[in-house]
C-alpha cells in the first residue's frame, strides 16, 4: 500500500465516492433507459439491500437491551445510521437518544 493512501485514507475514499457519483450521473444522463439501465439499477439496488442487511445484523443492534448507558454503544449506533444515510431521518422522526432497541424497532 502506498504511503500516501495510508496517511490520508479519507481523501482517497472521498475521491472514490466522488468518482462513483460522477459515473452515476454520466450514466443517468447519457444511457438509454432500457434493459441495460434497468440491469444497472437492479445491481445497485441489490448492493444497497446487501449493505442494509449487513448493518441490521450488527452486534450493537442485536443487543436488545433498554436504554444503553455505554457511550461506545451510542457512538456505534450513530455510526450505523450515518453509514446507511439514515441519521438525519432518524433524528427527525425520533428526537430521543439513539439506542439499539429504538433502532431495531424502527428499522427491522
């Protein structure tokens, strides 16, 4: 692994994310929306469902305890929501503290 990647992984991952968004935009605006487009969307949706499934079986969510008092559990709950781009929506619907029980009941 090159040293520049090891020292700045955030910049590398941001570039990868920006490239993915650019490619999606190019494909959406130039590709015919026929079977090829449908196949592309299907693959993207399957990947999204796979990612969401992996998040839902996260060990923090499997702990069905009431109010979590450990700060690390709260941080991991927030990280799970943010990785699914669901943190802002969760905070709008549930103004309470992020807990494994509330996450499981809301999204499972």
